[in-house]
C-alpha cells in the first residue's frame, strides 16, 4: 500500500500540528507481537501510516503501551478525544488490556471490546476481541479483523481463508461466520530451526525452487519423518555436495508440506483465499498449486484497514 | 558410574603429581558438542574422571582445544608421551581436527583416526572417525564408539540400538556391523520449542505421565498435525484450565510419538536396546512399551569407556 498526500492534505497536517484541529478523524491500529502499525484515517481512507518494528506487544510491559502509542500518533491528535481502534496481541493477557475472546462459531468481529487504561485525556483506545475455539483448543487475535475486512468486500464468501504468518491460520467461513479454525506454528518453527538449531550451519541466502517443491511433496507424504529429514538436510551437506539455496528451501518445503497434509480437510475441494504478505503467501500459493488446488490471494493490509474501519463504524453507530 | 580409589591408588596419584611417573596408563576422552569428559585409565579401568560442561566442541575455537584438554588431564600426565583416545564432535569439521567418516555398512570403529595437532610434547591425541551414510544422508560422531562398546559385551547382537539424545540415533546392527542408521532432531526440537517458542509461556516444572502417553499416541497417529497440536498446547491453557506438568509432557510425547512413527521400520518386531542416560532413555522406554515393544536398556557411559578401550587396544597392537 502507498499513501499519496496532496497539497490540501499537507496543509491540513501542518494546521493540525500548530493548532487544536485534529489531523485524523480516527486512528486505526494493528498491534501484533512483534510489530506496531497505525494509520491516520479520514473519510474512510488512510491518510498517513506509521510503524515501529521494535514496539510489538512482546517487547512491552503494561505501562509502556501508552507512551509507545502516543509517540507515534501524537502528530495526528487535536485537543479533543480521539477514537483509536486496535486489533491484535495488544488485547492478550500479557498485552495492554485483556479483551475477552468470542467463541466460534460467530461473526469475526463485533462480539466484544475492551477500553485500554490511559492517562492522556486525548486518547480513547478500544481494543477488539479475538476469537477462541474450545475443541480443538485454538485462539486468534488480529486475524479476526482481517477476516472481517475480507468479508466486507466479499460478503457471500463460502470457503477457506488461509492467513500465513508466524502462526498460520486456516479458517472455515460460511454465512458470514467463522465456523472453525486451526493454527499451525509453521513460521515460528522455521525461524527457530533455521536460525538456532544445528541446521543454521547449512543455511545460505539462496532459494532453490525445485528443492522447495520436492520438499513440499516429501512433507505431505511422510510428515512423521520431519525430525529425521531436518537432520538429513545437515548431513546431506556433510556427506555430499551442498546446492546453494537448497537447504533453506527444503526446510521451508518440509514444514509447509506437513502443514498442508494436516490442513487437508480444510482446503481439499474448497475455495481458498490466501490473505498474507507477498513472500510467505507466495510460498503457500505455489505449494497448494502443486497439490492441484487453485488458491486466490488478497491484500492483507487492505483487509486489516477495512476490518478496523467496519469496527469503528459499528462503534460510532452504538454511541 | 562411581569410581572408588583405594589407598595405594591415592599414593600413586600423589607420586605422579610430584615426579615424572604418569598416573594414567592412557586417557579416554568423550568430547561432544556441549560437554567434555575424560577418564584416567589403568589396567582397563577408569581410575579418575573429570568433566567440564563449558568446554564442549561447540564452545571452542580450534586453538582452544589443546589448553582445554591440558587443563583437565595435566595431573594424570608424566614426563613421557601419553596416549589420549577421543571420540565425538571433536573430530568434526568445526572441531580440533577433522576425522574422516567411514561409510556404512561397516564395523562401528576401526576404519580411521586422525592425530590432533598439539604443541605440548607430552600429548599424543588420536581422534576416532565417525560414520556416514550416503542415502538417506546421515552422520554420527561419538555414537559409533558407544555402539562398539556395547557390541564388545554382546558380540552376537542382531537388532536395533537406539541412542536417545539431542540428536537421537536409530541403528541397525547385524553381524558386528552398522547396517544403516537414522538421526532424529527430536531432542533439539524439544529444547527449542519449550524454551524459545510461544509455548515457553505454558511450560512449568511438573510432569503429567498420562498426558505424555496420550501425546505419544497422538504423535504416532497424526504426525502431520504436530505444528497445529503444538499451538493447541498454548491455546488449551488460554481457553481452558491448564493442568500442571501437562504442557511439557504433551510436547515431549508428541515429538517422541512422531519419531516412533517414522522409525517404525527400525523397531517393529526387532530386539531393541536403549543406550542413553537415565531420564531420556526412560521416556523412550515407556513410549515404546506403550506401543507393545519390549526395549532393553544398557549403560551408555560403560559403553563409551568400553568402546574407547577397544580402540586403544587396537591402536596399541598396530604400533
């Protein structure tokens, strides 16, 4: 997403900075474990974006949330109270304020919110609830808003949304509701194994696509063999010739292949939409395509903003 | 293993310390990635043991191996050259000196050695070769010596040796040879996931044996579901009530269960001997027993020393 400012808007920003008129109508916030992003919203559109990679929920203690947010959004505030709508891990037990989970099956958002405790009178921070599932136990925070955002543009969608990430989610949608979902720690496992296990010695910067696709097949066919195949990546480089880019692609393919085998009841014969950032969504897309599926892709930032906007509109109606 | 010294031996040690007569006849060394152990050997028996948890091969640069060894074994040296026989990762490419691999099928030791470069004239350090397998690619360093040590006491053994550890090995033995083997990174995955992934928030000190055995069954039945079940451990603690000790036991059981599913061609219907330290070997023993196997266990330190002694005797014959 690229935000372009015209001259009138720049003037408005300068006026806001020097007076009491707010630059933003409201502020949208996506606050995950490792990342904080905020958008100044006006007329349903993002006018400016700010982000910090070092102010994720995982890096903050409870008293650090308000200063972290204020530092970022202060230029967009006026003298009056500003509505700030936030989704993500900021609402976890270890976050700023715990937002209750809504239990599936239910619509992706609208079940609940919590107000964050603030000291600055200009801030009115509303954190959206995540979703939970009792059996098998599962939770999400943030993805429910992206799902709502996607559904706003495709309200009759009936199928599977896959949200690739550190914790990839497979979500079954029907009649505007989240019916069930399942989380796979594939991304986190890839990061741990590639950076911190004995396999780190075998990783390089390359990417061997054939090795990736072969590994997806191996991971799907014999998922129980993963812990052995991981070591085989290391051993292969010791007893034979290492192909640049093959080790990383193979590790990624084995993990995604095993996930596709497990998530097969979700995607087989279904309409699938991948909602994620470019590179990782691309891997899932190629892996699924190799298995005969025909995944579509959608922009996840657009879905996040649409979801936060829908929540804001609903909160405004209610007051 | 407990080493008891009698009065004559203590006198001998004191004499050695004050003169030029060596205390040890030769020195046995097990030098792994994270640990260094040495034994002063005489008349085929360990007289003293020394170990350092901070001088494993993984913590040392090439020039640090000799000082680390010397610091530990100097009290056992005399004025003459001392034979020191070492096995383990000390012979890896990143170790003190690279010992070539012997390719299976072959006897577990005897295929090759390398002399470590030393500056102290009293040291004669011989590093034993590891084993490699071309297809599927696999390697071991140190376990071959333990296997040789076990076989010295049971030369007609025909079956499977399982060596649980950071990288667990399943080894097929027939007619005194290693026929094939397979390494699973199960122990390293457990350490990474329990200490560094999002699951670290769910770990406590307890151990729920029923949760372990149920997870072994789940891991064997649906190994592809691992990355989802891992997240389920975390989510289960968030949406329900966490049972103390269940999270760690479940993670361990899922990983070992998936390994048992993969290694089934090794152990099903075979004689199995577990060669490992108490706690981890106990987990494998209970998991295998729950699957109807009847694993035996054997002492791994005894096997290491017996294997190093056999290598020493063979080197002595050759000179």
